[in-house]
């Protein structure tokens, strides 16, 4: 006699049950993440996957969340000048920069260039993990779209500045200001803000020596870009 699990009708029932439970799980996960995104418009993320990984790996976790009013306008200007000068204008994605980055990475396999906007980086830092898999990139696009629609530019920028990694075990602009300049983020000058922005492409390496020739040169470049964009009305709206 054949066992029950080899019976076609039994298999169909099992598959229907699995499909039914899969749909329920998906719906509940969707509702949960949507509620979480909406909640973060007003509350601060308790911890992120990247921060948890830093703590587990022994690098520690140093983060002091501060409100927008306690962050120097120079910092907001510096990160836009350094990371995303079209931030006020795009809908979360700078497709031209993404295409250029993809073309560069195809030609230079050992040198990876990113084309992510501040919105994309915020989505990745808060909801996802580090890496370059297609699954993660797909989820990043979804969360970027959602936070652009729900949070708005000012809230995205505020959370970005509080969640960015700025050194080994150091997260957020307040912890970076205290670590590198022994002052609160509210008091950072243009040059100091530009110095922290210069670390962002690879904070674990660059943060180890902020007095290096590369960081000094990169800081000067960012300061010049800050001067170029600070009169733009859309930029000023986000900086003030």
C-alpha cells in the first residue's frame, strides 16, 4: 500500500495549506513593515541590522540620536554636497548616477563605485543589511519609494544623519562630532562637517586617520562644493 504523502489528493491539500499560510505570513509581514515605516516618521529606530552586526563583531555601538535642531546646518549642506547634490529634486533615485556607477563597475571589477542617493542609503541603513545582492537592492528600491512618499525629504535627511556609519562602531553625526572634534554636532563648522562627510564612502578605514592627505584633500573639495550649492533655494530649504 502506498503511503499517504504519495497520494495526489493529499499532496494538493498540503500544498493548498502551505500556500494559504504563506499568504497569511506575507500579509502580516507587509502590514507590520508598513506600520513600522509610518511610525518612524515620528519615532526613532531602536537599532539597525548594521549597528547590531557592529556590536556583535566587537566594534561596539556608539550612537546618540539628536533632533534636527541639534545638528549644524553645515552638516546637512556637507552631506548633500558630498553624497547627493540632486537630493532636493529627485524622487529617491538618481538614475543617471546609477547608470554611470554600473558602467564604471563593469570596467573596474576591483573598484566599486556607488550611485545611491541619500534616500537609498537611508533605506538600506535603517531597514536592511550591508551587501550587493539583487534581493537586497530590490528591497532597497521598495523601501526608498516608501520613505520618499511617507517621510519626506527633511525627515529622511534627519534619520540619515543619525544612522550613518562614521567609523568603527560609530553611528550618527553626534557620535562622530564627539569622537573627532570633541564637540556636539550643533557646533560643527563647515570644514569639520565636510571632514565627516569625507569619511562616508569608507568610514571604517578613513575614520582611523582623519588627518590623512586624502581626507584633507577630499574635505577641501567638499567645502568648495558646499559653496557652489548653498545658494540654491531647494538646498537652502533643507539646510535651514
